[in-house]
């Protein structure tokens, strides 16, 4: 089964605050690597987020995509996106 990608409202707002060149790079990476993927836990540059049950981190250059992978719904929910220096502060419950 192929996973589908959903962006939370907060992640969409954060994406719009990223400079255009990097924003396009992130969107292209998500489209190429996450949308329709059969196994999103086997992608290069990803790690499990400590202290979370379903949280995963994807690395795209200097930016990070924090996502929740819900296997029962075949869904990848992107909850946060941002520069590596500030993306991890005050994490929502994933």
C-alpha cells in the first residue's frame, strides 16, 4: 500500500516562512520520496524522534521535516518543517 502525505496547518505556515529556493527543494523532496512510498521508514536521512511513539525526522539539506507515520491509516502527517537549529523546540505530541 502506498502512503499518502498530509500537511498540518502549522507545518504549512512554517513552510511558507522558508525562503522560496529551499521551500521548492523541500516540496520536491516530499513529492519524490514520501508521496506514494511503500515504506517511509526506510528512507536515507531519516531517524525516529526520541520521546515519541510515531514521530520521525527526515533530513533535507539544512532543513528537517518532522512527521508522524500512521501505519494503520497508511498516512504520513507532516507536523513541522524548519531549519535544523530551531525545528525541535517545543515539539507537539506526536
